[in-house]
C-alpha cells in the first residue's frame, strides 16, 4: 500500500473544526448580566427616582370636607335637623369665627331637651354641647389622629386649618376606610389591622369620670 494513502486515525481526529472554535458554555455556568441589569442592581436606593418615596397619610387625605357643623348660638332643633339631613350622629360646634368650640351628638340634644323640660326649638346648642374639644391640624399624620381618638375615646375629630377655622372632620369610619381602601400612588398605609383593632377596643372601654 502506498504511503500517500495512509492517514493515522488519531491525526484526523486531532484536526480543529471550523465550526467548533467558540468555547462551549457549561450547563451550570451563569451568564454575565447586561449593562442595564448591572446598573439597576448597583444603583443605591437614594439614587432612585424621588417618585418611588411614599409619604405617610395625613388628616387632609381622609377627612370629610366641608364639615357639617352648627353654631353655638343655634337651637337644638337646628342641630337635630342637620344631623338628620346629613345622616350623622354628631356635629362640631363653631363660634362666630368658624373655629370649633365643642361637639354635640344626637344624644346630647335629646337629653338636654328632656332634662331642661323644653322643646328642641327652645333649647340652646351651647347648653348641650360637650366643651371638651379634641381637634387636629390638617397636616397631622393619621397616627396622631388615631392617638387622639384613643386617648380621648372619641369617634370624631374636627380638623382645623392653620388659622384655627374648621375645615373638616375625621371619623372612625374614615380611619377604617383608609386601612382598607386602595392606596393612591406615592402614599403608604397609615393604619394596619392591629392598629385599628386597638383603636376600636379603646373606644369601647367605659370612659373615666
């Protein structure tokens, strides 16, 4: 046999193939992340967009405004009419400067008329209202409003502007809604389930004399 027709088998197997020049990736090897992924993971939280920061809700976010109220010089019949027409059980009482000076409930009006022996139209709001007033500023955090309700054992807190005038009311139902309603963009939850339960428990306790 001619030497030109002889080719060792191991020589043919050792020739590099043109299609296999790229190194093969091992199955378990992780791929290098792209530039965008590296930038996203490496960026510190402080460098992210300011819109991602969420603020705590305040009284102005949840209050009912304008506030339904009566004046201290009104009669009990007027207070009862407002409560009936607006389906509320209590009203803030304001002075001539529209600053809150007390609260009156439907029970206060009934008991005042009974104990004074007069018709509602002849009874004065000032004689029946509670003069122990708990109020908050429009910028008060919801946590502060909850604390006021808990300490004073009240279900409604009048909200005042910087000049002291009445602008709204935050009630227990508003706190409940805030705890369960969908959150607006850029705002975090102000009341959790346990916080709400603690508030309700405090309101159900007998008031100290």
